[in-house]
C-alpha cells in the first residue's frame, strides 16, 4: 500500500513537472511568435539616438538663447552631423537640427549660409508638416528675411506675400510674427520703389 502511494506520489510529481514544462514551452512559443518580432535592437538604438539628438537640439537652443552664438553654431554643426547619420531627412528632429544651424548662422550674420539651409527647409517642411503649418511659414519668413538682407528684394517680397496669403487661407493670424513680416514686406515695397503698402489689406 505504501509502495502504491509512493508510486502515485511519484506519478503526481512527474505529471506536475510535465505540465509545468509544457506550460513553459507554450509561453516560450508565445514570446517567439508575438513579442520578439516587435523587439529590434536597431529600433532600440534608433530610439536612443533620437532621444540624444532631441536633447542636444534643446541644448543648442538654450545656448543661442544665452547669446553664445559661436558655441551654438559649433554645437549645432555637431548635432546636425549626428542627425544626418541617424535620421531620415524627413524626420522632424532632422528638420529641427537644420533649423537650429540656420538660426545660429543668422545670429552671426552668416546670411548666405543661413539662406542655403532655409532653402533646403523650404522643400522639406511642407512634406513633413504641411504647406500651412507654422514651422513651414516661419521658415519661409526667415528665408525672405535672408533674401532681403542679400538684396534679393523681388524674391523676398513674393515670399512674404505667400506667407500672408497662407495665413489667411489657414484661417489663423500671424501671431508674434505679424509685425516683423509686415515690416519686412513694407521694406521690400519701399526699396523696390513700389510705394507704401496698405497693411490692412496685406494682413
């Protein structure tokens, strides 16, 4: 009788272990089937790279805000180089890296360098954000400012008018950029000898 109990006990223990092993195997299959395909070392590394580029872009903006333009330019170049390695050129973080570099050049009076970047962003921003997105329109205003500084007044005037029209189409206002845009547009009209602009019609 005791022998039977031992046999039954051994069988029960074996059955429990067997069931546990089957359960573990089933769980392993589920992990392989549903979890691991979604885990990619490349994705993880890309995510870390994006976080680092985002952090350093903010750092560049803080440096520029402190008026440390040379340091900001140096850091912006480093961040953009990293973004070019890690990101697609239609990634918003990549566009931010470009914009930061253009801003640094602009602050330092490197208008031609800033203009080249603004022109590049003019092509990329609408694809990522849309034609009437604030980022797109602010960059266009910056490009027009650069053209004005370089004496390319006809092109600057055309872009300023494009920005104003886009704002009207979008049903919004120019916000904090209103005065600057209208002022620069007025300068274009005056420098071109076109006479004064009717700001009420333009806005």
